[in-house]
C-alpha cells in the first residue's frame, strides 16, 4: 500500500493532456510520422518550448517516478511514458506481453521531466534521479521484475550524455564508499518518447493506495557544492525537526505532506486522541532530525517512523483508515513478547504472577499501547483468583465478545481503543455490579494519582 501526495501545476496538466491527445491521434498514422512529431516535440539537448529543458528517465515503476521527480524544485511537468524499445506506439499491455515473449527489445517505463534551468540544473535533476531509486538492481526495481523496470537515462544531445555519464561516475563513488553495488543504468540516446495512457498519468494522485515498489539506496548524491539532492529539495520545504525537542530514547515521527488526505485521516482517527506513552511529533519535512538516521528514504505519506536513540527501529508506511492495524504495529514495537502474545494471541499469564495483582495504590489502569484509561483503582478488589480483578470498567473503555475457545463459553474483554485482548468477565463479582473483570497484568499500565 502506498499513499502518495502529488502537487502539480494545473496549467502543466492541461498542456500535457493536450499533447497526449495529439500523440494518440497521430499514433494511428505511420511510424515515420510519429518519429517526426516526437522529434518536433523534443528540441536539441533536451530544450523544450521556451526556456525549459526535458530529459527522459527510467526508475522502475513510472507511477512512483512521476511522483518523486515532480517534487524536485524547478520541475514544471512530469509525464509517464515508454522509451528505449523496438515496438512502435506501445501500450501498457503490449509491454507486459513483450516482456514475457522476449522477442524484441522491450520499452522501459519512463518519465519525461520538464524543468526550468533558471530554477535548477540538469545535475540537480539527475541527482534526484540517482537518489530516488536503486540503480544497481538491473532489470528490476524493488518487487517489480523485468527489463521494462530497468534504470535508464535517455539523453538528447552530447551535453545531456556528458552530464549523465559524469553524474553516474560521481554517484558510483558515493555508492562504493557506502559499500553498495555497481550501477546498471542504461545510458542511451532518446529515439522516441511515447506518453503512457491517461490512466497512468498522475496515477498515485488518482489512486492514493496504489502500489509502487520504488525505494532508493539511502546514499546521497554529492552535488558539486557539497549538498545532496534531498537537501537541495529541502531548501524550499519545511525544515526538519530539531532533535533537541524530541525524546532520544524513543520517539515516533509522522512524516506528512501538504494536501495529503490520508495524513488528515490519520490525524483525525489516531493523533487527535493520542494518549500513548510513546511521544509523537508530526513534520512536513522529508528529512529526519539532524544527526538522526532513516533506514531508507521515505516513499509514501503518511509514514510513521519509530526512532530509538536517533536511529530508525521500525516504520509504518501509509494509512487508509485501519487504526487497529496501526496499534498492532505499535504494540509489536513496544510490548514485551509475553504481553504481545496476551494482547493478540489471547494468551493468559500464569495466576499469581502478574506485577499488578497486589497493587493497591490509587490511580488509573490504562491500555499499554494507546494509553487510554480502562479501570480506576477504586473498582479493583481482591478476588483470590490470581489475576487483577475489577467490578467495573470506565465508561466506553472496553468491549465484550463471545469466546468459545478451550471448550468453554466465556465473555472476552477487549480494549475499545486498540482492540487488544485484556481478559474475561464473569458474574461472580461484588456489588454494585456483581461482575468480575479478570484482567491480565501484562496488558495493563498503571499510572498513579498525583498528590494534591
């Protein structure tokens, strides 16, 4: 699942739609005419109409490539398409069929990037290309396998070719220093660029949950001024969080993007009610706090990353309304194996072993994952059964479910906020309810009352 947030110039989209329509109409004419139109649309050395320039890049799945390259400063338009193969006027289905048959050189999924050289440089565009995919994987990118997913630079003219080869050598040095593999990127002259079908344009804007296995190496491209492409992008974005304002031992950071509907949904369904013991912060920056480290670049929003001692220890990529799934992920990172087995495996701790069995201090027993209050200490009583027992939960804190496991018919008690298993309820408790909520210590967290 991948949740992209994409922002593009509406005028650029209109222009691209018109251009795509022209190409589709002319696509029914002879190949020679298509080549003529393609040459007309592409000026020497990548220069397009006016003062803009264009270059065609293959980074695996073109959905993700379109999104990533469109975010670079100075990029005006990104169009998904096909290039580098033998078939005239290809289609998405034909390219998949050609990959299976292997009868002719197949096209790669590519993007045509139009940029303003007054705002950025070709080196910065190529730096973004190198950083935003893994160019060492050959005929694949992530889980997408086939020559149509190969890394490629299709240049127009000697200046672009020189830049492609120069930046490749520079990035290879950075990869070598990081102990990574050899670049396999195809560098070849652009013969024809075929725009992809309209359904593949702005795909991840239309389908926020669409899959695209695009991930970089985590190695920054060293621009000649010592700055990475990611840092150059960050100049025009939100600054990263300051580590001084965070909890180094354990900190959750939610990486968001402006206009991200799923980020707003996560805020509404999860963050708005946050009481978890794990501190959380949100950021619009794509970079971690200074001196903190991401295990790999971000490729979706929202991405929730758990840092421990400044290092990424786990991440939850994307959100589409499955709050229970998020809490389960957080429980896996924060609960002990024994507690997690109780919470999600409906295990039961041995009687008379729970750490909270004989706790009589005034306070509140809360869900250890969400931090939401479950029981008050004045509802706790000594049942002699070997587990913490309560005659009543806080209003709305728990839910009841029939349980026919182990050849018995019981009523299971779950936390309403996270859905974790807490224990069972029986009809042998004291007044005023006559109930005994028999709860495992391992799935309770106790917060003592503060003295007045």
